[in-house]
C-alpha cells in the first residue's frame, strides 16, 4: 500500500519552519516560474514552497518541498519527485 503524499501547506507556514531537511527541486531567476512549479507540486500533494536566496548580487527563487525533521523522510520525498522526472536534492533547511 502506498503512503499518502505529504499534505500541502501555505508558503507562510513553510517559511517559518527552520532546521531539518528539505528537498530542492529547482532554482529560478523569476518568481513567476518558481511559483508555478510550487503550485504544481502543491496540487500533487507536496508541501512545496519558494525560498529566495541572494548570491553574487542576484536573487534566485528556490523551490523546495518540506521541511522534514528526519533526513530519511526527505530522501523518500526526493525519490518520489525523481520518479516524476524532477531533479531533487536533499538539502539542509534554512
């Protein structure tokens, strides 16, 4: 029997959680592209959110799923995302 997909939650809730592990699915130069992917993942039942980061004077919009307290849970989510054909990397949640 398959486990249910993680429940969706708002970007605001995701941004208040610190620590643990997340799965990064992409990084975009525009918020529009990041928000589109995050919305698609949410509609599929994943707890996706956009996490901006500034590097070298540019801001990237990272799309992440999680966070999870246990790395093994994050790795399980990464495997599900990879099975959908998405790039998925487990990263420390910040």
